[in-house]
C-alpha cells in the first residue's frame, strides 16, 4: 500500500515522504495512529504542505543540532514519579514525561517523538535516553528517576 507519512517514523521515513508498506502495517498501525494517510492523486498537494511544515519545525543544520545536543547533555534531568516501596514504578516513564522533564530542568524544548527509550523505564535510579536531533546527530540525556 502506498502511503504519505504525516510524522517521522523510525526506520521508514520522515514527514511528507511517500512510501510503500504492507497493507496490514498501514491499516492497523500507521493510519490509526495518524502517522500516515493513504496516498491519492489529490494527496500530492498534502505532501508539499507537510514538507513545508516539516522544514519549519526541523533542525536545519548539523551545527544547530550540535548546539542543541551540547545544551541537552549539560542539563541535569530529574523526573519525579509515583513508585512502590521496592523502587518499582506504577506504570512506566513515557517519552512525553521525559520531554516535559527536560523542559522543566531548563533544557531546550524537545519533541516527544524524537526521544528514544531503549527499554521501558520502570525503576527508580539513573537512566539514559537518546534524542534524535538530526539524521546524523543524537544526544544522550541522563535522567534521574526519583520517587514523588
């Protein structure tokens, strides 16, 4: 099935790209989560609009991405969450939680879709996440998860 991506999807493409994927992947995952829309001849107009919006929000140069990376890696991020007695969390830390904690700690505003949690964070303590700023630049952010 041919689709138009409306958001960046890791391993597939960026917003505005027209890609071919298996029908089930498009029907069951990408389209219901608004990561993509079906490709049509009229949809080609949407592609240009999506690409223009992407250019506005995108970090344009590697130098700019490296500057944001330096700011991110210099920020001490503390995230207060509810937890049990043994240090296990009630649920897990989401990329949206990490993005708001970075902003609250004085760091730059980061899109939650660019934050990659390797494994779900379900315990208190120090953890590390990756933030994709540019196709060639990724920042490592240290997060300290503490009990609220």
